[in-house]
């Protein structure tokens, strides 16, 4: 439907923008994970954050099957509800400054 409304160039811009956002999240999430949880267990924490994308994709398919009988405006309000929940949980989350083991022992000399 999007292709028929915007043509080839509109669809191409949409796809390029979509993949640019996905690439941006793959480059920013490791840094945000390390800043939030520290570098001691960075790989384990990033693995959990990365796995959450798969779990949310399965949840989205389940939600889509539940809402396929509803009108588009009703589905829109369900999405707004999830976005508001995300906004509230993000505003309550505080990033504290964590001390890594390198900071506790002083500077690392190579």
C-alpha cells in the first residue's frame, strides 16, 4: 500500500531510512549498555538486551493476531498505551555513575 501511494522513490527512501535506524540502534545499544551497567559484565548484559528484541518480535506477532479483528483506531490506542508505558518506565530509570574495577584500582598501565 505504501508503494502505491508514494511510488518507487518514496518506497526506496522509506527502506533506506528504516535500515539506517536499525544500524544506528546496533551501534548505540552496546555503548548505552556499558554506560548503564558497567564494563565488567558488558557482554552478558548486551546479550540480554539483544535477546529482548527477539522476544519483543514474538510478542508483536502475538499481539497482531489478537488485534487483527479490531478497527485500526482501536489498534492505534493499544499502541499508544504501550508507548506511554515505555515513556513512564524510561522517565523512572536513572543512570547512575558506576565504578568499574579499573577505576577502583587506579589507572591501567599498558
